C-alpha cells in the first residue's frame, strides 16, 4: 500500500490547557456536585412526606446532573486565568489564532444541553403525574382550609365538620386540602411536607399529601397578603390515628 | 494614593451615614414605643396545672383624645385607638388575663370568623360578667387578635371579639360611662414575638378598610412579647 | 447662548429676537408646571367628583383624586419640558427648521443641554446614566433598610406597613433601574456610533423616552407619603385593590414607564434596522447591537400588557369595576396572567443587554475573535422567542390551570438551551485568548459564576414539584437576585467602566473600579448564598419578621448587604471623581475595533466627519496561523 499518509493530527489531549481543563473538570464537578447537593439537602431538613423526600431527591439529582456543565465552565475559566494574564494600560499581543467557531464544540454542547434539559422535563413530568393522581385518591381524608387576613382555619369535613385553627393530621393517611381565601391571595405551605397551593378568593384549589412521620411541622403563608403576612403561620401536628381521634373529638368532631 | 483612599473611604462613610439617618427617621415613626408589662396576680389553676397569673388592662376608644397620643389627640385625633399602651410584655408559661373596656360603636364585622372567641383557656370570654363564646356579628366594635410566627416554641393564637356599644351610648365628647367590659384568659407557651391587631377593619383609604389606624401600630395594632422570666 | 432668530416670518410675536418658547423650557419649568397641574387637578377632582356615601367601600374617592392629580402632574411635566412643541408645530404645518433642530440637539448650549428636551443621543445617554444612578441609589437605600430590619428575627425595627411598602418600592424601582441600566445609557450613547450613524431614527422620541422616566419618578416616590404599596413589586390584585392611595403612585409609575419603554423600543429598533453604516450587513453588526435590539423588541409586546393590567387595576380601585374581583365576576388570576406575560420577557429584557455587552467586551480583552457569533445570535433569538412562552411558571402554585403545568415546565426548561449557548460563546471567547486583565474582564468571569448559580437554581424552580417547596420562599428571591443583579448588574457596571472613556472623555479610576468590583461581588455572593439557605429551610419571602431558626442565615445576608453597600458607594465615588478629574482618555483606550472607538473624545455633535463604510466585522483579532 502507499506509504504516504496524511499525518494524524496530534491528540487533543496533547495540549497543556486541554489537559489542565480536563483535570480541573473532574475536580470541580466533584466539588460542585458534592457541596451544592449536600448543603442544599442539609438545609431542607428531614422530610415529613414522600412528596418532600422526592423533592429532596430531585435537588440532589439535578445538582449532580448540572455539575459537569458547571464544572466544565469553571474548569475552562480557571484554565484561562491560570495562563499568563496581562495587566496594564495597553493590550497584549493578539492571540495566536483567528478561530471564530467550532462546529464540533457547538453541536456537542447543544446536544448535551438538550439531553440534560429533556432529562429534567421527563423527571418533572413523572413526579407531576404522581402528584396529580394523588389528588384523585378517593380514600383520602378531606380538610377544607380557609385563609384570611391573617390566620388559617380548618374544617375537618370528614369528621363532622369540626372547625379549628389547629391543623392535626393522622400519620400515613393521605389527605386532600381544599383551599380558599376570604379576602386576598394567600398560599398554604406546609414546609416539611413540601406541598403548597395558593388560597384564592372565589376559587377552591387543591393539594394533597401523605404525612409519613409523626412530629410538629410548620405551616407558613407563602404569598404576601398584607400587614401580617409574616405572622400568618401555624404549627402542624402529625400524630397517630388514635391521638388524632382523641383530638378531633375534643374539637367537637367525630372520629 | 493615600488621599484617594481617604476620599473613597469618606464617600463610603458619608453614604452609610445618610442611609443610617434615613433608616433612623423611618424606623422612629412608631407612634408608641412604650411597653406595658403585665401585672403579677398570684397563681391560677388551669387544665395545664397551677401557673403564675398576670393581668393586663387596656381599652378601645372611638377616637384618640384619651391622652396617650398627646394633647388633643395627636396627629390623628379622629382615629380609633387602643390605649393606654399598645405594646405589651408578658412572661412565658403563665396565664394572662386581659381586661378590655370597649368604648366604641361598631357594625357588621367583615369576617365572621373573628366574631367568635378563639384560643382562650376554655374557649370562652366574659362580657360584662356573662360568659360568651361568640358575639353578634352585626354588632362588633373591635377585636383583640394575637398572631405569631411558627417558631420552635409553641405558638399562640388568641382572638376575642369586643362587642360594640349602640350608637346612642357613645357621647359626642368624652366616653361612655358604661363601656363593654370583656375579660379573657389564655396560657402563654414559650418565649416569642407576636403582634396583635384588631381584625375588624374599618379604617378608610382602602376598599378593605385596613388603612388608617388599622395598619398603624400604636392605634389598632402593636407588639406583644412573651418573654422568659 | 443661542437665541433663535431664524424663525418663520409668520411666527407669532414681534420680529425682535425674543427668546423662543423652546429656549425657555427645561427641567425646572417641567417640575413647576407639573406641580401646579397636580394641585389644580386635585382640587378640581375633589370639587367635581361626587362624595362617597358612607357604606360604599367598593371604590374610594381618594384614589380618584390621587390618580387624577398624578395625571395632571404628567400633563404639566411633559408640557413644561417641551415635549409638545415638536408635534404641535407639525400640526400647525410649521415644522421645526434646521436651526431649531440644532438647538434641540444641544448645539452650543454647554451644560444646559442636559437639563432640556435635548435630542442628541449622546446627551440622552448621559441623562439616562445620571437618572439610573439615582434610581439605584434610592433602591439601594431601601435595600439597606430591608436588610437592617431583617438583621434580627423578631422584626419590629420598621412597622409592618412601612416594611411592606419599602419592599415593594425597592422591587419596582430596581426592576425599572435594571431595565434601563444598559439600553438607557449605552443603548443611547454608544449604539448609534457603533452602527455608524449620526443620531437615532427619531431624535425627539429619544428625548421623550428619557423625560418620561423623569416624569414617572415622583409618582412612585410619593407613594411613601400616601400609605405606601403593600403588595411587593408584582402588585397582585386583590391585595392591590385593597391598598392605600400609594398604590396609585405605582400604577402611574408603570403606565408612564411603559410608554417610555415602548417609545424607546420603536426608536432603537428602527435605528438599528434602517441606519447602520454602508457595508454593515447583519453579519458585520456587533453582538451588542443584537442584544440591545432583542431587549427592546421583547419589551414592545410585553409592556403594553403591563400598562393595561395597571389600567384595569386603577379602574377597579377608582371606579368600582371588578376586573380582578371574583365577587363581581372577575378574577385575580386574570391579573396574574397579564402581569407575568410581561414579567417573564421582562427579566430577559434586563439580562440580554448585560450578556451582550460582556460578549462585546470579551474579544477586546482576549484579543481574539468572538467565539461563534452565529451561536450568540441564535442564543439571543432563542431566549427572546421562548421567553414569551414561559410565563405561567410563575403561577404553578396558583391552582389556575393545573393541566398547563406540564407544557410550561417544558418551555421553561427549554430556555436553558439557548441560555447555554451564550455561556459557550463567552467561555469559548476566553479560551486560548491573550487575557488582558481589566475590571471588565473580571466582570466576565463574575458573570459566568453568578449566572451559573442563577441559572441552575432556576432549573430547580422550573420543576413543578420542586416549586411546590420553593415558590414564595427566600430561595426565589436569591435566584432572581443572582440572575438580575449577579449577572445583569455585573454587566452594567462593566459597561460603565468600559464605555466611560467614550462617554466622558476620562478613564474610570482603575483602583476604585477594582475595589468596587471585589466588594460588590464578594458582598453579593455572601448575602445571597445566605438567602438560599434560609429559603431552603422554609423562610417565606416578603416577611417583616421570621422564626428564630433563620437568624444565622439572615445575619449573613445582612452582613453581605452592608459589604455591597460599601462597594456601591466606592463605585459611585469612582464615577464622580473620575468624571471630574480622571485621567484623560485616548480615543481608543481599549484598542477595540467597533466604530465608537474611531471617533474622538469628546464625540462631535454629529459623531462622524464622514460616515464610515464598513468592510468587515469588529472581531478581526488574532493572528493568522502560519
């Protein structure tokens, strides 16, 4: 065969800056992924429902999925900073090349970002489907929530309509909240259960959750509703079914 | 170099001073910074055991001439107001008994929820000596409603309606000799910062009538601190 | 001083050289006439409008008087500044002659031209720069009040009403400030020179767009004295319906600002489309121009919707209509949709010029061509196009249209793709460049850092189930500060230092620019990282007080805010001292290749002696490989 071959281009990894970037990429991805996911997950605290546990998982997964991108940008940026930097009032010489584009780089970037985007969408759609299905659970207990400036009150419709300003829920039982407002917009947010739905005057909106841990959690209004929005908050008590029955009877309801 | 550094530092300090000045001015526009501490009154037996007992007295007036806003009622003599104090401090883990003398007329309360007694020891209050759990929503003067943050400690929510005096009983000047006297008791949990306000909005300037005195501390709202002894 | 003696013979008045009306009008007559008209309309409204009957609180008289009075202010101010002279003369068939137009352009007027209805785009650019600085100063003071109040958990330093009013006013003032911060000063001063034109397509509209902003400011500032705005910058009804008359100040502010934005949008778009220099094909048009046009072109459909949403709010408040009140058949969801149809494109209106400006600076400071000009355009176009399809991601939690959650999640996630393209352009331009380290260069890196954080946190928020946790918490506040301030404001400050030599003839003091840069960036990251943490832990937004568990995060944020304050004051100091006594700047201090660096300092009235002919794009850096 002919011995004339076009000389192979040197491997891209032969250049110093590419090697540096590759190394930094791995390091930064690991740091960013680990720190960003751990710190955020830690800040969210212990979940009190499957819904919240899924949200925490999502934060972790999305962070790790995004960290190679962030890591690459950081690595390339760091590599450029590590090269000789010119200070002063006159510019350095022009760069050694006139490269204006790279079809390979652009298309790779596009394809990868599209894949990541699709991944996020599909994940979100699946979780959303599950959350929507939970709203249709016929076995769930129903609680009507009314927000008004600046206090929440609850009607336990499945327990004879007992009304209270305290929210007690039996553990491991799905509950659907039917939320409305008497005046302006409020937002019904049980923090540790990861659910939220606005309270709109003139409409009833719904959200549902299954609390899976006994404890005391926080209900905080999440939509500015006037003067004492900051104080429109309440403790939510998740108790055993027996304790719930005792409590609801003390409120004039039926177990 | 030195001169430039000090010049820049000077701007920073001057800027900070301007901002501090604005802040002090804005923050000081409180109408009443005095705080009334609850008066000790022995102990009381409650469903939660025997607890120290404290009392607070206040009144709700149809205007601001009562004196705590200054001579001639201050800047807004025609505004309804609570008095004599509007900021209160009570101890934690105690029973607080509040007595309110209600001198004002009233009308139909906007939100019926607040025509009912909430959060008191047995869900009742005393009106002129009689025990009540709700008042006629058509004849409410004011309410006393406590709001708090969902903080680590237990959280209070107390709301008591204060019925109105009939229009004929409110004199043109001075106050009625027979106000409605409402008394109620509740148990404080752990320490926390609360606000209280009147939940029957009747101030003008806005369609929901939360303007005017309703949204001004020192008139129809104030601070309520539960402090560790 | 020039007196116009070349008036048409049929002009009213004597033939002796008398000062023409247009010579007498300036910002002082504008304020004077505005105040007079405000007072006149107030008393007329009080006298002519029927009194409220006692029980009817569906609407209040006060709102009617306040709105009418502010309309009076607006008419008085715009008349007093001379905005009507041009159209009025045109109506009379005696359009302005050349001398009058030159007077309008500020010829031979010295510093007075900055206080008048001057049409020279360079004057308008400087005017925008000054007013933007004032807006940021006011917004910044309000921010410091907010963070001081939030420095300790129990609240109580500011009264709740005052606090809410400050939060809302801070928000809307900063939004307006960030919208105009690049297209105002640099879109006006630099852009026409950069495309090789002598002025903008509609010089009088240029002056109009600026003076409308000035006219809009007293209404929003007066809101503090009218009870404040209790709603946050988004002014949701029904809370806005309930609000004191300060809300009317917000409504007027937005209505006037919307007109200004639409006028500026028409002007900038027409200028760029029709007045580029000979030879400047779209392929040779600098990327900053694309960014500016995209920003204002996005504003053109968005702001009329905002305008109308506020008009309906005003009608609900003042006449008892019920557009947004379910008790009358209306809906608060109508407001939310109208608001966010504007609100989402608007954040890209803010962001795109900042990224485009940094993309314009990147080749200059790496001495190599912009990486993938076409990708940059696709990115800008993609973001602009998609941004009108994503608005309801702000409404996931409203319960309005649960079936639409999925589609909006899709469109919102899709925007990350063109956004990523812009990242690639920037990082690709930095790659294998010869780095010239200046404060604008450092700003590019700061943008990459801040925008990465802002962008990724945005991805979490776009996920509907995650939003069920994050919406309405401080996490959202931190996210949008990272994008609008960490990315947007960083680009604006870099633009200031970069184009300062051309706009003022002096170099921005180097040391001060670096000190400001580091203080602002470090303070910013400390402040808003702390905010992410308390948001994740469950602190809602727009709260005057918070539970004790959030103390630590809030103290960190407040400390960071104070550092930002120091940095901004250093920046302000640098701006003023450099302007007055900075090092004189050469014509092209950055050795850039865009057309603005080919005109001398100070820039002559008509920019170019001879209009340039463009034969190549502005990215011809780099050496051919042998």
